[in-house]
C-alpha cells in the first residue's frame, strides 16, 4: 500500500474516557507506521464530557488539543510538499 507512504496523518477518535487515548489509537498508529505514513504526535481524543454543552472546561481542552494537532499536521504537510 503506497498511497499513504510518507503522507502526514492525524489520528482523531472518540473514547469512553478523556484521560487517555484508548489502545485503538496505538494499534492504528502501528498500522500507519507499517504502511510508512507519517502520523503527527498529538492524538485528538474526544470523550463523553466533550459532547455535553455544560462541560466548558472539557470543550476548551478539546479545542486546544485540536489546535495543537492541526498545527503539527500543517507543519508536516509543508515538509511533505518540499
């Protein structure tokens, strides 16, 4: 599978917990490594509290994580194009 070779990718998923990415993220990251994709370090994980309108602190945490991952992806994509 060469379609993803060297391609920057961002992992984003939902989880039952906001504290740690589930093992699924680690499994997917290994699979992406197997096909030589270049995953960014930050994994975006949205937990149940992120979907509740009253969880403002969780929403801010999720936004900060998304911003970080997006910046990493943008930098990786710039490097990929060069």
